[in-house]
């Protein structure tokens, strides 16, 4: 089978190499999936370009965690999936249901386990969710990480309800999914970006309030103004310590900040006093379980949610797809046709 190997850390992504590997075979409890589409997350860029990684990772490795395709082989003892089922790659192959634990989250697809940038991949059947019926492969593959992370933050952890407000920082994958889930549940999405064009797209996906943070660098004040000085109920915080201080200003008393990314200043210090003064909750989010994915898939089908796919690259042009995401040119998700 054709597969990409990541052989070294390289900020130009020249370490991505197409190779010919033997097709894997499913063992007991596993399924073999013909991957049709894969997509890129920031963590994939960090793995490729920096020393960010997972315990036990080995090079060369097949990168990416996002993927969708069809089951073409079934191992001994598998009952919940069969050949022909359309499925999505699991981010955590050991996390089926319940809360996250070190044991359930120690192995990650495309981190310390072979990923999805290949024609075939093997996954544990119990952890592998079926695709939402309303989506195609390019749309469904975006759910593995970004979609499920946004869902887990707002719904599984945040108990999001209609009438609440959600601040989505930026228009990347997680933030765009958060916008769409918030809109579908009757909440008020507030979106920030440095691009008016991206904010206009966000409006077509349900954003009620948009803020250009280049024009309004003190965007927390703009959020307070838009919420009559109260603040938002939820912040989908993908910036990390570089934006957390303003997120704490923008959240309401007893609100929730869902800490997802470290895109800016990962080692900066944040004073705890604003957290105490607002009695708000700051909680880390680590993707989610297969059971949570199943609930998300039903919501996607019921509400007609269509993931935002910015661009689809050919398999042979994967390095260009990496660079496109790295340069921040996209809105939503960038997909590679496998």
C-alpha cells in the first residue's frame, strides 16, 4: 500500500515521504479500513515540525489521526462492525466510553500509533465509530479530532443549552465546529478572527457576533460590549496562555473556559486571581470517547451540520497541505484525498 512516513522533525515538512508498505492485517478485535480521506490538525503540524510528541513514538511513522473510509477486513471476535461499514478513525484507540483516564489516552493515532495518511489502517473495532450517515468521506474525516474535541468541550463537559453564549477563538477546525454545534443547539456564537473574509464565512455558518481582533486588539472588551457587560457562558480557548488572560475577562461569572490549544505562548504564566474572582471553571479537553462520538454523529445527522472543508489536496501533495495549514490560510479543515 502507499503510505506517508514522517522520518524526522522538519518545519518545511520535507520529512514527509511516500513509501510502499505491506498492507496491515486485522488481528483479533480489529478492523482493516481502506482510508478514503484524511485531514490535518495543529497537533499533526507540531509532531512533524517540532519536538512535540507522544511517549513511545517511533520513527519512521505514519502521521495524521483524522481519517474516514470503509471496513474491508474484520478480525476474529468483531461483532459491532462488518465489511462495508463506513467508519471514522478513532483518536484514542483505547477509549470506548466513560471518562478519560491515563490508560485510555496513552495511545494516540498518528502519535505513538500508526496514523491515517495511508491507503489502509487497522483500528480496534470497539473504539472505531461509524460515519454520520449525512456526510461524505472528506467531511467525516474531520471529526476524529477537531469535531469531537469541540463536542466534548461544549456538550459532554459543558452541558451547553439553548440561550447560552459561546466565544470561539479563531476559525480553525475546533472553533468552527464549536460555532456550528452552538448554533445547532440554539446558543449564541461569538467568533473572533483577524480576517473579515473568514468572519463573513463564520456568519454563514451561524455566528451571531463577529470580532476582528486586528481592528479590536482588546477583543475581550468587545465581547463584554456584545453581551451587555455580562460575558459569555463558554469560551472555546484554542490559543493557550497567550489568549487565556483575555478569555478570563470575557467569560461571565460562573462561566466555563474549555482549554484546548497551545497555539500561542505555551509557557506563559497566568495569574489565578481572575479565576477566583469570577468563580469560573477552566478545564482541559482531550478529544473524547467513541461513545461521545456516536452522540455527536447523531446530532450532526439530526441537525444537518456540514463540516467546513476549506480545501482538498491530492495524496501526492500532502506536504503542501501541511504548509497551507501551517501558514494559517484556511478556515475550518484541510483534507487530503487518499
